[in-house]
C-alpha cells in the first residue's frame, strides 16, 4: 500500500485514480498521519442466468466416480 501526502494527492489525483483502478490502495496523509484511503469501488455483481447455466450443465457428461474419490485426490494433491 502506497502513502502520499495531501498536497501531492491534490496535484496528482488523476494518476492516483488510475493506480487505484489498476488495483492499488493508497493512503493519504496529513502531517505524516493517515487521514484517508483510496481504494477501488466495488463493481456490481452480474446476475446469473439460471436457464443458461442449466443448458450448460445438461451438456456435461455425468461423473460416475464417487465424490469421495474427488475429495481424496484434492486433499492428497494439496498435502505436499
């Protein structure tokens, strides 16, 4: 996380906004003490189209192996 003083933040606001948009978080300080933080705004979540999801899952072949095999392989793969 970057820090910038208030005077520099005023002078370079558009550059700071570009950095925040790219994923940075920036603390703004006044006399060396943090007073504000610039972070990206939360993007609205898109709704899931249930019909499209059902159509996609209908085209997938069913998995005939037991779920315990999947869990075991995931567990063993992440262990070491």
